[in-house]
C-alpha cells in the first residue's frame, strides 16, 4: 500500500476548514438542550441522573429525563425549543420524560409527567403540528394537548 | 366517599366544593392562537373527555373519576394569578428579507438588526436564547429550499455571533418552503417569502 503524503499546509488548511465549519454549521443538531429555564424563584432545582441537583436559574439548559422540583416557595419557568413554555408553581415535581423535535418539519413528541404541583402550560410547534403529540401525564390521567393554554394541578 | 356524595348531590352543573385530587382547566387562547383543546383520558373513566371551551375544567378524584364543567373564570384567575404571571415572556419574532437567490440581507432589513439586538439584551436576565429560522419562496425543489433556508439561517446566526452574541445562545433551522408568508403556487418567485425569522425567547 502506497504511503499517504501529508503536508503541513494541507493539515493547516483542513483545520481551518473545520474551524470555519464549527462556527458556520448548524449547532442545533448536536445539542441535547430541549429548553432553558427563563425564571426561577425560591427553592427550585433540577434532578438529573449522574449529577448533583442543579439549582434552577435563568439560562440553565434542560435535557430529556430532567425532573423539575420546587419547594413551598419555589417557582420554575421554562421555554422549550419548540416555543412551548410553562410555569411550575410551589411544591411541584415535573419530569420531562420525552422530547423530540425536528426543527425543519416540526414533527416531534413531547411527554411530561406531573407527579404533584401546579403548571400553567402554553403549547408550541410540536402540539400545533400534530394533535396529542404533546402529552401531560398525571397520576391518574393522560392529557392530549391540542393547543394552547391550560392549567394542571395535582394535589400530593 | 363524602366527596363523591357531595358531587352527586350538587349535580352535574355545579361542581362540588371539596377539593379534587387533580384539576385541568383550559384557558382562552392568546392574541395569536385560538383556544384549542385538551383531551383527557383517565383510568377511572371510560372514553375521552375533551375540554374545548375557555375556562372549561375537569376535576379528577383519587379513583380517576372525571367530572367536567365550567370553572368560575374570575375565581380561577385570582387563584392562579401568581402562576400565570410567572410564565416566561412569549417569544418575539423579527423578520429579515434577502436579495434574490442570495444570502445577502435586503437594505430594508438592515435597521431591524439593532432592534433585534436590543430585544436580546432586554432578555439577558431571563436566560435569553435565539432561534434563527430560514424560509424560501416556492422556486426550486423542496430539498434545495431546505438547504438554502438553512444556509440563510446560518448566515444570520453567524452575523449575530459577530455582533457579540454567544454562539451557545443561537441556533439555526431551515423550514424550506413550508411556511409561505404569501400563498403562491409552486415555483413562484416571491420577495416576502424569502426571509429569515429570528425568534428571541
């Protein structure tokens, strides 16, 4: 097998192209981010497997399987990458069980579970694209979201 | 048991005063959306209950039995005002236009950039992030337009990063010809459809 000739200029050129691509290429596909905390107050944090509890603060990025937890004085408000958003009130426990979203076609699936607490929810592009693609699970029920604004409350 | 008895006595129209285990209330839609609906399936109740009018609600007891009716709108708003007030600010869109077939901003769109940057600055304390969405007119194939719209979105994304925005806060997407602003037939050139929407949320 013939040896491959590598020149320093060639390597530098490749690195430069890679660097340019890194800046110019769409970052959205590589991100695990499904949404961000926009507001938080009081005792409010995120439980995530494998890491210590993350205090909820504006800008904190959320991932699938995250559990949002608030204490008696806590609140967490989130906007997701399909523009859906919600506010969780005190004594809430909400799991973001599944979140998939194709930003080109708007196909997706968003399932959350409210174990307890209160939530005001405004649905986004996932629900708009397909009825019931966004679902909220409570201890006794499954809510199929067909747009747009509603409140869910589960007493512990 | 007492709760169930009260519900029966109170009748279907006036929901019982005892607190339900779970409650779902549909709210009126916003300025840009209809009221919509929520479909409810509960383990204790056969079939699906659908809430489709503003302030309609479902109350669910510990056995999953569902009772639907109309909530008292004023009492409801009072009770949930703190919760509703803490919703994140709704996303705001800015639309930018391009020259034909290129990824160069039309001169009429240059003044939009400072307004956009100002909106981003205002939301910095609320964990601002930005989604740049590219759109095309219907000239060309679906695939070509998907690629072109994504390319436009990335150009604007790159421009925003040059203006000082953290790359981590901006993402880009291409919607191709799926969201025509002005409905035209297939393969019709249209200036207003060739645009980039910058969503600040």
